[in-house]
C-alpha cells in the first residue's frame, strides 16, 4: 500500500475518532478523562458487535489485503479490482457490499485505536503533573489495541484461519474488559455491603468460565458449526450425539474448513464443536445465575447482579433462536453482543467486589476523583 493511500486511511480513522472526541470535549462534564474512557468502552462494545456482523455476513475477506482494499483507502477506488474478483468468482467472498462492510469495520477499529492513544497520552500527562493515578492500565490497553490490530491483519492474510479469528474475537473482548475496568477506576460509586466480598471467588470463576464460553462460541462461529445441531434441546436427535470427532474439531492450527491433514473437516467434528459450546453454556448460565442470586439484594451491587441475570436470559433465548430459526443475522449479532455485555457486567462486579476486599484489608486501590478536570 503506497504512503498516500495509507495517509488517507489514517485520516479517515482520525475523522471518525474526532466525533466522539468533540462530544467529550464540548460536554459540560468536567471529568473529561472519565467520560472519554466510558465513550471508548462503549464504542469498543459496538466494534465487537460490528466485527460479529462482518464475520456473519462473510465479509471478512471483502478486501483480501490489509490495511486497505486492493492497495486503496476505500472500496470505491478499488472498484475495478473488486468487480474483477466478483466476476471471476460470483459466489466468492469479494463483492462491493462486503468490501464496504469490511472497510467500515477497519475504519471503526482504527478510530477506536486512536481514542485509546489519546487516553494513554492523557493518562501519562496527568501522572507527570500529579503523580497519580498510575498510567500503566491505560498503557496496557494501548498494547492490547496494537495486538488486536496485528490479529486483524492476520485474520485477512491467513484467510480466516479459525484459530486467528477466534483469537481476534477474544482480543476484542479483552480490550473491552480493560477499558471497562479503566473507566470504573475513574467513576465514583456507592459503597457495597462488606458481606458481598464472600461472593468474590464465585465472581472470578464466573469471569473465567465466561471467557472460555466466548472462546467456544467464537470457535463455533469461525468454523460455521452453528447448524451442526439443527434441533433443540437435542443435538442430532440425541442428548449426546454419536460419533462426535473432538480431535478434528478441536485441532487448533488448521485452515478454515479443513482438518490438520488438509482434508475437508468431517461433519462429526462440527457436531462436536457445537455440542461442546451448547453443553458448556449450561454450566456458565448456572454459575452466572448463582452469582446473580447471591448478590441480588446486596446494597451497591444489586443492579449489576440483576442485569447479569437479564442478559444471561437473553443470551439463552438468542442462542436457541440461532438454532431453531436457521441462524438469522439479527439474533446471531445480538448473541455475540450479549456475550460482550455479559463480560462487561461480570468485570464490573469483580471490580466492585475487589474494592470491598481492598477496603476490608486496608489496601489502596485507584480511587475516582469527585472534583477537578478528571
């Protein structure tokens, strides 16, 4: 990609990022850093959902190079190459619509990256002036953005290899978790009943199980195994399907649609992938339900607990809808977005419980400032 096209691509990302930056700058909220952290976290959640939309519409290779589109900064300039690719393979991954979906996702991702750069610069500037709070969480978030960009490039250049695409999804939700924690550190909150600290081990387990389930869901999606079990609650007419091929299904390093030996992946492997995700969902929903029940009436955290219960229920409904309605786009995107929202809520619960534990032991955690320019 030539420098001029690369510069145009960067300018598009900056122009998109300028809108939320202007919103934060012109708002009456005096805590600009906190507001920018929450806005960036919200946009990252949107980006995770748009990434799901890109994957579910088979637009991941709409522009088969990176970071531009056939060396250009937008699909219009690459129209000749896109039309040629579509003519050569009408049912292939390259169309003008898919190219625009893919490039809009890249513009949005680069804009979020620019916002994180601003957040990190702001954090270091504030630390130099006031020697608090520590800027290292923001710096870790910037490192996560850079890693996400690398996986985004690999997703395209390695032709949607399932392990890379799933890692890219996990990177997105990890970035969202970091931004949520960063924003929470800046936000004053009501006190939590100290008895709630007893739920902290369960909250940590819930977070870990949820991450595993998101990885399994990504593995289902990237291997196109959603319809391997077209019935519910059974799978292939049985509670435990016969002849599932776990070895082929969970061989991580292989091409899309292929086994490790280069042969087409057997259908039994797709059944194993789907059944594992579905079965593990019962475990995750049970643990989340227990966590919500334990914190349901606890002062200062009950709203988060009830939100976890509501979103977990929505996840269950959209998961079933994906199967019985033959994988419609809207429930599929909502299912991906619901997983990201659930993780955000569980991260918030863990943060709140960590503050309770720190207070009980006399430890110092980052405290949100109630006054000043944030």
